[in-house]
C-alpha cells in the first residue's frame, strides 16, 4: 500500500497533509510526496485526477486507487481504516 500526497508550495492547506504523511511514515507506511508544480508531480496528479491541493490518495502495490481525499486533509483515523 502506498500513500500519495499531492501538494504545492503556495498551498496554505498543504502543511497539515504533509505532517500527516510524516506521521504515517513513522508508522512504517510508504508515503510519496508529489509537488504538482514540478513536471513529474503534475504528471502523477493528472494520472490520479488530482485537481486541487492538498490531496491524499491511497493505492495498492499496483498503483490502483483504493481511497482518496482531494482538496482536503483527512483525519488519521480515516486513513488508518485502509492500512
């Protein structure tokens, strides 16, 4: 399972989502951070239909979407349900 976090520097709502990602990493969860202002981050965002930041996508190991929060920061309890 992989957590994908989509963010951008100018996003004032992104820091809590990045902090959530760091907390999940501390629990041994694989987390990827994608800056949508970079070409690679934007390409990944397009693949997952991310149109706003912050967004958090949970995928399986084949990169298929399991759950998503687009344009918001989920509660850690909501994310844990999928881990």
